[in-house]
C-alpha cells in the first residue's frame, strides 16, 4: 500500500516478484522475458512533464533474494518493469517523477497566487491613497472629514435633501447651526442698527435765525 501523499496511479495493487537463483538458469534472462511478455499490462503512458501515468496498469516489481539479504527491504534493490534503475520499494510502487512534476506545478501556482495577491494589495493601497487624497477638508477648522460625514454630504439622488453645511465637519456644522438658530430667535426688534446722524456745523442756517 502506498503511503498517503504518494502517487499510486494504477488500478491494481503492485505485484512483487522475489527471484532466488537455483540451478543454471539466469534470473536476468527470465526477468527480461517476463517483462517483454507482460509489457501491455504494466507499461505506462509518457507525459510531457517527464513522467508516466499508469492508470489501469499493473505495477510489477522484481528483486533478488541475495540483494534483499545484503541490503534489507529498505534498500534500493527493487526494479519496476519499464524503469532503468533500482529503487526503494516505496519509489518503485509509487510515481516519484509525477510527484516531482506536481510539486513544481504546485510551487508555480503558489507563486502566481502570491503575485496576484500582492498585486491586489498594491491596487488596494493605491486606491486608498487616492481616496484619502480626495477626502474633504473642513472649511472651518481644517480637519479632514470622517467617513460618515463624507458620506453624508455626497449626493443621494433625486429628491434627496442636500446637506445644509457641506463644507463643514460635524462639530463646526453644529456650531454654525446653533449660531444661526440664536440669530433667528433674537428677532429684528432686538437687533441694533447704527444710524448716521448728520453733524451740524457752527453757524448753520438754523442758528442764524436767533442772531438777528
């Protein structure tokens, strides 16, 4: 059984053949003949990424008894039909080239995702800077409008009531409204109006009447 995270892209469990040389027959010749006769069952399909796919295939792995005794089951003493060199058992029944290919593709995808996210952050930062540069400034105290005040002075469509003091922040608007209300409550009779009284010069015509 292939461990989790390793590719075993075949429809059948792997077949392991352990060869023990007894007698004059050459195991290498026997293995080569067996590989040739069973090729259609184990041969994979080559892909451009430099790996093979083994869907619907039977992985056949062979090793020798002497090699197992010398290097143990964890050694690179297993040869999968169709592969040029010995591998460990997990590599032989798995698909390390495809795993490497998938890892490269995943790394490339992750890099593109990071670039995309960085571009989004850059655009968001630029948009925020442009928005802050256009934020209104209070004509009374010179402070910049908070978001709620900025939204309040924006046009709200046909029929919407326009803000009475669109150039003032909330505090300055409240002060302006309070001052206007006080003036309106005072009334015209309490308002002082300065009138210019013409100054009569000495010896004017109205004094000359009493001098005769």
